[in-house]
C-alpha cells in the first residue's frame, strides 16, 4: 500500500500539482477499500461515492471541508444513537455543561459565557482520562 507523504510534501503538491494530489488521494482511497474485508467493501465504496459527490458539489475547499464535517457529525450522531438510544445526544446537548468545563489552568484555556452555552461535554474513560468539548453548530 502506498505511504502517505509528509505534511510539507502534501502542501507542496496542493500548491504545485493539485491534479497529482487528487490522483494520489483517489489511488490511496481505492487501496484502502481494496484491502478491507469483503463484508465492508460495498459500504466503503458507497461512502466514497457520497464523499466524492459532496466534494464535486462544493464551490471551494472550505465548502468541501464543511460538507465533510457535516457528514462526519451526522455519522457521529448515528453512532451515538446506536450506543445510547435515540435521546442520547439530545440529552447531552440539552444538559448544562458547566460542571464539565475545567481548564488545565487559567492561562491555558479560557471559555467565554457564550461558548459555555455551546459546549457539549464528552467524557472519555480510562486509559484516556481526557475531557473533550464539542461545540454545537
């Protein structure tokens, strides 16, 4: 399987050879799908088709990125519903985030009152023992 070049190389390709970068992206995506177990290939091809359609319908890279984010968030919502029932994410979105908002120390992070209203706490269990805030759209 082809190795992904380092970040600086990808940046240079994006600036100087966008067609080459797109060809590499397509080839690497196909390699990943081809290497997947047969049971997953159809779903992965369908997902790649949806991604490509969203990218083609975007007017610029930022629009494309926002569409990919929306697809990913929708997938996250679906996973959350599967794991926690239909009200899992809705309950989290409506809960008061105040108890979960803790900065490592005051100089590392500050959250404005308006940001606190948008924060959704996500607790991670050990060994990660981290706390993540996802901001609603």
